[in-house]
């Protein structure tokens, strides 16, 4: 399926709704406006109480693809940034079934996004 579809993301601007049969190809995901092409998939959630819905663009209009529970998407589904932490192993006690660890890590590098369209 990956050869025929591209997931655009969760629509962040609900002022232009996606509905079954709607023909507006422009959607906003995060801070980027994208013009959908054939095979693009987007998730649209009209309000905080609505069920999120998945749509696929057929080249001229959006087709309803299925309902999904927005509660199962998690916090990263509606944001373009994230941070986290973990504890790095500094020692392992082999005489025990318990592993204790401590430490810190600061990642470096960059993340790039290339959009085909």
C-alpha cells in the first residue's frame, strides 16, 4: 500500500472540514499547507469531542476511509515537537534479576523532512 498512498498527517486547521466527497485538496498539517494528490491520506477531527476520521484523496475529492479513536493516537498526533528523557545504564548487577541504571544523554543532529508532491 505504501507504493500507492502517502500519509499526510493530522489536519490541524478545522476551518475547512474534510468530509466524504469534499473537493478542497488543500489541508493544513501542523503549520504547513499541503495540496493533496491521488492516494494521500489525512486524519480529520472536527472538534475535541468528535471521533477522528481518516480520508483518502482520489485525485478530485476526499473519500471516507474509516473512523479512528482520537484517544488512541497519543499526544504526538497533534503536535510537531516533542521532548523526552531516559536513564542511561551505568552499571549492571549480575548477581540480581534487577537492573538499576542512571545517567543522562543529550542527543545531537538534525531531523529533515522531504515532501513529495
